[in-house]
């Protein structure tokens, strides 16, 4: 009986951790483009910043899980009001975090939209771009209509498959003759700042799921979930960086990991494409679910407005969204996580201390 409950306990922690990882691994990460823009383009020196990223991801995830333990039924507006009261501008009151959240989920939704179009273009080179755009539009409408709970469970199965596929990809790129320690960006001065921005952006985009998952978890469970999340993402990131170092030509692709899979085997390529598709869908479902919170009062018109905003912003090139708009999310995330840290009455020295 004790062994049975221990097994259930481990499954609970793993499932929550994988759902969070699934929310974090979107089009940018699963495709490899995000890994290049934040780390790999700085060459082998970027590997030295992975331990720093691990500490940040662990800490940021733990902060939001602890903050979420205060909410039995969490909603974005309730959480934002708890972090910061409303301010009055021109006789109208609003919460600054509502604006942060709205812009973040709008940018992320458009990135997932564009990521799906890029993925389809990679595999269906003969197809018309606007036909693919229409297909993604229909997928978006479907995600707006269905519940996130219908998709979130996919993460429990998709995350291990992503790990396996990225490892396989790495094995096929490890060519010593093409290895390089530099991929264009010579100065590593931006790396510490980009690492912080990446950790805050990565955590912030999954904040809705992380905070909702916090209720009912003990301190020890929160730390185990945070540890697994940080370990999985940093392991994948390290392998991803090595893929670029052993195959510098990937730097020019919008979907680097998909390009690798196409060189491995045709069947494997389509399997990997489906896994990337699934990881994008789980993140897309998270961002759309979060975005819907701000259109509840608009009823039917809200869905139309949301679809229009996502479609318009998605016309921006996928690589440009990651390069220019993702860092803005990182700034939003840093402010948000710091506020959650203050409200949770945490002390950094207790993050790694055992607790029950």
C-alpha cells in the first residue's frame, strides 16, 4: 500500500512538471530557433551560462508555485490584483499586470501561429503559404473553442518524446570535422542579461499554468517540480547548443531541429514534425486559454477580436518575433516574478533548503 501511494505521489509531481515544461516548450524552443537566438549564437561560451540558467529557472518556478498555493481557484485578474492594486489614469482604473499579461499572451499566441506556418512550410514545401495560413487560422479557431484541459494532458507524453528526439537529432549532428566554437557573435557581454531575460520569459509564458498548479502542493513537492522543470529544460538546451556547434549551417534555418530530422530519415522526420506540432499546440492552447480571460466580458465578439489581433501580429516574421518581441516578454516576466516573490514572503536562502 505504501509503495502504491509513493508511485501516485511520484506521478503527480512528474505530471505537473511535464505539463509546465510542455507549456514552456513552444515553437521557439522545440524548433531550435529560440536556443540559437538566446544562447548558441554566442558559441561554446554559452554553455557556461547553463548552470546559471538552471538556478534561475528553479527559483522562478518555485516562486510562482508558492504564490499559486494561495489560490484555490486561480484567475489571472485575481492574481494580478493580489500582486498590484489598480491605478487610476484619466479617471479609469486598471491593473498594470493585466496589460503585461495581455501583451505577453498576444505576442506568444502570434509566435505559435507563425511557428505553425513555418513548420508546415518546412514539411510541405510545395504548398501555398496563404493556404497554410488558412489551415493555422482554422486550428486557432478550434483552440479558442475547446477547453485547455483537453490538451494539457498531452504534455505528459510529449515532453519525454521531445527529449528523445532532440537526443537523436544531436547524435546525427555530432560531426567533429564541422565543429566550431563560434557562430558569429564574438562578444559574450549580452549573455548574462539574455540568460536572465530568457529565464523570466520562459517562466512568465507558463505563469498561468505554474500558478494554477501550486495549490495543494507541499513545499517539498513544489521544490521537486521546480527541480524537474529546470533540469529538463537545461538538459535540452545544452544538447541544442551542441547541435548548433557541430552543425553551424543550422544557424540560417527557421526550424533548425526539423531540418536535422529531415536528414535522418523520412519517416522519423514526419514523426519529429508531429512532435514539434504537438509541443506548439500545447503552448498555443496555454496562451489562448490565458488570453481568453481578457475577453470573457466580450462574449462572441471577444473571440473574433482575439482572432483578428493574433492573425495581424502573426504576419511578423517568426525569427523577428523571437529576436525582438520575446525579450520584451522577459522584461515583463522579471517584474511579475519579483512581485510574486515579495507577495509570497520568500527568502532566497530557503529555496534549496529541505522542507516538508
